[in-house]
């Protein structure tokens, strides 16, 4: 039996999302904070605000944020440079750039932002960005537990590369290890379907996050593992993968 649940994240808690807002204009900081609070539950968000990029950077060295909202045009340390420094620290926070300058969008892609928001459309675009970010964050926290040789194991869904059925066993493959459980592929497809797992072949379920290339007869994963792709499944898998990528689009 596989059980899905949210893992605990220390003091932050399982459902709480931590957000940093940085803009040199106090009014924009207040607007962004008020908007986020209006579209979330009171207990859902932990927000910290900054009007200076250097101060935020020092905080990021001490604390990890799920989401960081950055104004691109700030004195001293602007949003682009700040994003670069955040990435150099190894932080994987979802970055949301907020600016008046639409021509900065392509330059911002270098820092892998989650969204690029125009200040004049803050109301509409921040809501969509936050709700999409929330969905991705909560999904990344999902783990499942199962019994393996009388020991209960917990694995993050995002760490699963693929599942393969052999006889009456399901083999769960991560980058580090393989586990074996007594389940049917039909049951696993029903359970993992909510996380967009692909069914390229009757014997495989694949995490789309790890797919690097769709070939004529195979899916190639980022770690160069090849998964067979049935001819009858090819178009369906390509469509599902395209939809998954669209949902994660940065702009």
C-alpha cells in the first residue's frame, strides 16, 4: 500500500509557504504583500519584506525561501544581479520578477525565473503566479511511504525517475536506489497519474520532470537512461509532456 502525504519542513510546517518580497519602493512592497495575503489563507503564508537587495541577500544566506519576488530596477544591487547571487548560493527558490520594463523579459530567462510580472498588471498576474507556484511547491513536498522488507520507507515523488513492472512486482527507480513493492501497474498509474507521470509503455511509468528527449522509440532521461516508447503511445506522451511543460512555463 502506497500512502501519499506532505513531508514536514522543520519549523515552517508542511503547508506553509515562505515568501520574500524585495522592492525599493515601500508602496510596491505593501501592494504585493496585501495581494498575496488576499489570495491565501492566513496560516498559509510566511512573508518577509525588504527594500534593499543587500539585506535580502544576507537573509537568503541564513534562510531558504520558497518564493522570492524581485523588482528588477533597484539601486546598488538590482534584481538581475540579486538573482544571480541567489543562484550562486545554491538556492532553488522560485523567482518572480516584477518590473515596469517588459524588454527585460529575455534577459531575465538566464536566471530561470518562475514568472515575469508587469507592475501595471500586478493584480491579475501575481495571483496566477502565486497559485501556480503554490501548486508546484506543494507537489515537490509530496512523499509516499511504503513497506520494504518490513521497513517503512519515505521517498519524495520528485526523486522518482520511473516505475517498472516485472511480474507481480513494481520496481521504483530513483537516481540513487531501486525499491521493490507488491503492486499492480494499474494501481500505480491511478495513484501517480495526479503527478503527471507518463505511460510510454505498458511496463513503465515515467516522471516527466526527468524526461530529456522524446525519440522515435524511446524516452531519454536526463541521466541517459532509455525508456521504451510504444508506437501507439508516442503522440499521447508527446501531448502530455507538452502540456506539462506549458504549465511550468516561465512567462
